[in-house]
C-alpha cells in the first residue's frame, strides 16, 4: 500500500503523518508512508488544502487530520482491495 501525506511540514501535516504511521502499525499493514512537501509533486493530486492524505493514489482527506476511525476504515478497505477481496 502506498500512503502519502501532502503538506509543507506544518504541525497538522506532521500530526497526520504520525497518526497514519500509528494506524498502519496497529493494523499490521505492509505500507510505504511518505511525506510529499514539494509543490510540483503535490500538483499531481487534486486537493484544496493541506494536509492531504492519499492512499494508493486517491485523495481521502484534505485540509484536516481525519480521526482514527476514518483512517482505519480507509486503510482496511485499501488493504482488502489489494488482497483482491
């Protein structure tokens, strides 16, 4: 699973990055979590505000840090899609 946190390094961006790592660990998922801070790389995704969360190329949230239940749901759904379920 490929997870990206888009943002310029603000407190919310860093919090989202940490929360995503925590959720991935708790779920025991195999995932690559990365920060994207360069505007030219962020331009590939359509979103209005940072931080933004991208899971397997799909923007799931922008302008906020989603709660743990939302993140868990998105990550679980993405894992199931990858497993072909």
